[in-house]
């Protein structure tokens, strides 16, 4: 039977009883613990999104705050909080170092999946050599410029990759069933393989680029047109089921509360009265001309701020961007009649993985251009580079030397970013010093400005409602339906009002309060009054801020 045969046995680990298997199992068992230790060594996470919504959203969901507060976490107030809940529960009850270690351990599970995908894809006769190569590819995949920056952080882009990689592994490992089993059985398998990816999409909608990439890869990879259509559709239905399971309840909440299941996004279709009739996507990083689109991997490799808010360096995607089309073209020209028996990977894995990566990248380029959302491509790039090198029509030894050289270049190029960490760990994951509040039974606290500080809400007495009258979702001067809800909440309150605002944004707070007929007096310690005739609100305190995150 030829190496590229569909029916060949595919394994995720070395043969049972071989010493390579013992080595592989040892590496895979130790890897998550190593990444947990790395998370602690990098320092305590204090990234912008954590302070803006990851901590508050979990708190709001668990404490039924959506009927009490309104918009403390700005636009992400409307995101599915399910992904934030596990870490919040953990970090509330264990020391911060242990919480970070566990998070890093979970993120380290990607190493296991990367190893298994590589082992199921690559063709090497020596199990020991193959084990070492796959371990190296998995390690390099995890330790990218963006990947290291996210170890131990709450962005969760490297948590959702677990479900996507699991779907990839299931397809690569069982592609013979998809291509040769009776159609009904094959479609059942494909349906099941799509569920993990769909669950991740439901938890974080940006995963849809990977889900579509995997569906398209099944459609284009191998087999008859009828077979490809069946398994692609079945996989897509599995993705849909996972999406419904993970997002369904939250989508229903958004639909009944705000008139859109994905509020505030794609409102040109759902037409919620609380947001403009636009997509609401962040277009700050999206490419707007053809030249930049063609050269984009080189652009962001040279200027990483073009795809995010932090500096980092990693050349793997530009290398893959040049190598992959060149290798495919060379194979088509010089090796079309060959059965690819000299390729580095199985025929199916080669086509499936390269197509999935290409489609996912194209969607990422069109929709986001935010590097965090491409972390899966960063993780997979070392394996994809090896696969692409394997397509070059040259002898195996020069190909191996070229592949090794490129991987060394990538490893030497890596300079990880930093999303904000503290070298000194706190006693609790979130801490704040709260000033005396007096009687809180009739108190409402307003929030303004654009800084991320909703995490402070979790430190206040739970009976206090928080309403953000100014945010990156809605400013008071904008003609947005959500402002009507904000006005109703503030105007209907008959008790005391206070304001929570960073000191450097007092001017923003004053501007925002004007639209609510409120006027702070910053010259007095705790004063604010109703503007105009008949004013007389109780005093506002001066601002306070967190002692931990300032």
C-alpha cells in the first residue's frame, strides 16, 4: 500500500511498546505543567480586556447583575460571559499564582493537540525521530511572539484553540472513514467532528474564521464532489450544534433584551433599535487597499502595532506566506504525476491543513486583522512550513535542511509581546480600596470615560447599581437607542448618585454628566448638583481608583 493511500493507518502517538511512545507520553504529560510554570514566571496578568470585561462579565453573570447594572464593561458588556466564568470562579477562591498556573496548564493542552496533529500528519519511518520532530513543532507553535504573550492571560484566544485543534485532529486522524465509509456513517462522524469547533465559536465568535476554514477544507480536500459536499455540510451542522449549545441561551437573552442575538454586531441585518444599523465591528486594523492586503504579513511583521496594541516579533507567517504558494505551484508544475510518496505529510493532511489555513487567513484578513485572532495560525505555522517544504520537488535531504533552517530562523526571530503584567503578585487576583460610601441602600454609581475599570465594580457592595453613561459603545452625545435606556435608568433613580472615574478623565466625566443635567463641582470634596432650576441632587464624592491596577 502506498504511503499516500487513504486507507493507511493513522496514529496520533508512536506504536505501543516502542520506546518512542514512552518518550512521547512523558513529553505530553509534562508539557501542560511547564506552561503553567511559564504563566507564573511571566507575572500576574493585568491586561486591558481583563480590567474592562473578563472579570466583570463573569461576576455579572453569576450574580444576576444584568438587571442591576447597565454597560459597566463598555461594548463587551454584550459578549457571552460563559468563557469568563471558570477562571473567575477559580481566581476568586485560590491564590492568584495558583489561578494563573491552572490557566497556563489549560492553555498548555494545546501542545498535546499540536503534537498529535503533527504525528498524524507527518510521514517519518523512525518513530523516535518523528516524536522529537513533532515535539519540536508543537513547542515552537506554542512559543510564538503572540502565543507567549497570551500564556496565563484571560484573552482566551489560546483556550478556544483547544476545540478547533480537536476538530482538526479528529478529521486528520479519521479521514479514511470520512472518505471511504458509507455516506451515512461518514456524515455522522463529520457531524461529531464539527461539534468541538462549534462550541468554541459559541464561546468566542471570532472563531468562526477557523470553523469556515475547516468546512471549506473538507469541501475541497479530497474525494468525489458528492462525498466532499456531504461531509462538509455534516461538519458544518456539527459546528452549528456546538454554536447553539454554547451561545444559544446568551443569544436568546440578547434577542429578548436588545432585539438581536449577536447585539450589537451586524445590526444592519437584525435592526435592533438600541444600536446604529451597522456591523459595529472594529475596523481600525482592517486592510483597506489591495497593495496592503497582498503584502500584509510583511507589514505586520515589520510593524506589529498594525495588528494590535503591543510590540512583538515573529517571522513565521511571512515565511509561510511565501513558501506555501511557491511549494504548491512547484508541486503542480514538477510533481503533478507523482503520488506524493516523498512528501513530508500524508496527501489528505497536506491538502486539508493548507486549505484550512489559507481560507482562515483570508477571512481573518477581510474581517479582523487583529493578531490575537490569528493565534491558531501562529501555532500551526511550524507544521505547515514543514508540510510546504515537503512539497518542493527536490531530494529529501535538501528539503530537510531547508525545513530545519527555516524553523531555526523562526525560533531566533521570536520576541514575545506583553499585554500588561505585574512582577509582584497580589494577595487576591483583583483588589481595590473602596472609600466610605455611607448608606448604600439608595445609592447609584455612574461610570464615565473610556478606561477599563469595570473590575472594580466587583469590590463594591452588591446592592449598588452601576450605570456607565459614557463608553466606547455609546457616548451621551450620540444618537443611539441605548442612550435612552441609560437616561431612563439615571432619571428614574431617586436616591444618591456617585461617580466612579479615573482622575485623568475628569473632563470627560463633566462633559458626559452635562447630558444628564448633572454638574459636578470638583472644587469641593464631594459635591455635585442638578444643573438648572430646581437642582438639588445629593453630593457626588470625588473619584477613587484601584490601588492595585493604577
